[in-house]
C-alpha cells in the first residue's frame, strides 16, 4: 500500500507513516511517528473495501473494546479516528502502542524457545486472559501471529508477551455474531468454536494451550483447511510429546481438553505457569542429593540446631548482605529468616523492624525445599499470601522474591528474601543475584557452627 492514501504520508495531521509492519484482509498496520507527542506508534488502518455496515460495526467494536482495556499484557489503544480522503476514501484507523519485537509466529520460525521462556510467555498471556475474562470478554483468536514478543531491557532479560487484535472479541455470554459461521483462525479454534457452540473463556484457554504446545514442537497441532482442521480437534486431542516434563504434559493436556469444563481457568493456568517458571530456575541451580530432600523435617531441624545461629547475636556481615540485596534489587525491605520448628526468626533485616513471626506456610512462600526460589508478583491475588496479615494489614506488602539458605550438606534452613510495597516482577537475573547473595550469607552462617562446635537439640 503506497503512502499516498494519506496526505503527504501524514494521517490526521499528526501521524507520519514510516513503514508497513503487518497486513491482513481487513487492515494494514504501519509504524508511524506521532508528531504531536514525539513518539513512534503503530497504526492499524482498515482498508477502503472494509466499509460495509458490518465491517464498520466490527471496527467500532474493536476500538471500544480496546479503549476500555489497560493491562501490561495487552497492547494499549492510544487514539482512534477516521482519515478523510476524497481521492481514496475514508478510512477508520486505530493508534496503538508500538511494541518493538517480532510476533510469536515469526519467532517460532526463526528460533527455538526454552521451556523457561515458554513458561514466561504463557504466564504473561494467561494473566492477560485472566484480565479479559474478569471483564467479561473472550478474545476468540489467540494465535502466534496475535502475540508480540519484546524485551523491556537488553542483556539477558526474559522475553515479554503482549496479546493484540481484538477484532472478534466478544462478551463471554454472547453467541457467535454470525449464525452458521466460525470466527477465529482455523488452526487454533477450540472445539466449541469449530462446532458453532457458545464460546466462553475456556475457548481462549484451549487456544493458548495449542500455542504453548506449538512453542515446544514448532508444529501446528491441527494443520489443514478450516473443515479438516476443525474435524480433527473434534475427533482427537492434540499430541503432546512424551519427553516433556510431567508438569507440562499435565498442564497442556488439561488446557486442550475437548470438554470446556475440564480446562483450567486463566487464573489457574497463570499460577501453574508461574510455578513452572520458578521450578525451571530452581532445577537449573539445584545440586542436592535427593536423599537429603527425602530425609524430612527432622534432619532439617537438626541442621538448624547444628548451625547454632538462633543462639547468636546480630552479625554485621549478615546485615551487609541483606542491605546489599535490597539495594541491588531495588526493594525497600530485605530479610534473612531462619525457619525453626514453629517460627521464622529474622536473623538480619533491612527496612523493617520485625524479630520473628509464626511459621505460616502461606507467608510469602517461606521455602524449605532445597534449591527452589519463590516469586510473588502480586501478593493480593496470590493464594500463598493473599490472606496474610502482612499483606492485608498495615504493612501492606505486595510482592517479593526469595531463595533458600542451604547448608554445605544440602539442608535448607531459611530464606533470604526481598519485599516490596508495590506489585512488580522479578527477572531471572534478579533471582540469580539473590541466590549469589544467599550463598554469601550461608558462608557467614556456617562460621557460627564452626565457632560453636557440636550442638545438641
């Protein structure tokens, strides 16, 4: 499409078109510069042919739906209007945030994704769907081409995923707009879409399951034209590779169940994917004898007694570690806790004056599982912390991350964590930094055991 459809390549007097970055049957997407605000944007321009009452209604619906959605997992609508051009016809356009990166379809054609990256992008998308479903909407067209991959920062940061294109999104309780027709992309239709049944939130979960499966296999699960692809998913479940981790097989199997009632909700899928992210980080670092893990709580408590750390005064070396953790990760609070039989004792703390708390398993996931970090990005919505008084009460904690403290012989006896009063994410690099600081703290703690000598229970 030439730039001549806009006056001197400028739409609406302010959007200077730069290059075409995508196209479809109904619209073309351009990279443009907003001269008024001095920023680059993406502009979706509907074709002149898309001027039937039904097409205009769909375009207006997309603009209204997108305008009402603000979430970090969704592409943000910035402006909308009609570009009037007597020579080439009036065109409706949508101005959206420009996401620098490639869509997932292109990404899968070029590179393989690691299981951890797949878990990350799945978590982002499930969280975006949770937001949509909470607002009574069903996307209906979750597919790789509608997922943008980007990095917030350079240098090893994990990829982020954003969902776009709400052209066929509908309220969850509404039937398909055109009776006797199927909306969506053939390869990613849910069985109920293929069968022309009522489409609700579980339909998006099915489509996301197919997308995540394709991330592993780099193959479309149900290829072919609309008819053959639709019939295939009504007759069988997608093939899930036998060599995937059992947790992944279970999740993908549940997400792509033919019965919508058997699929997890977006919230359940998001939490499971978050756990897969955390466990993948832990597996990368864990070098613990399985026999140690199986030895149970008694041997763990024996290690706590042997270290004798509960009976020693505050230590400036540990205080420097906790202060450094807060400073490097940019949080107001850092705690080093020793997990005893019924309490968590804060041997060192930064930013808060708290000596000890009851050993509540839900308190920000205080972990005694060797090698497993934990991350909580929104403590109010996370079941591990949503009911805790430190979250709901006056302190108002909202997020946190921690790694276990581990003895030289593999026993987990406490946690080094950072906490924040705002919702935030923690990157793989953040967890690696925290793990390194926990290792330094463990060296200091081990000195207590050497100085104290044998300790009884």
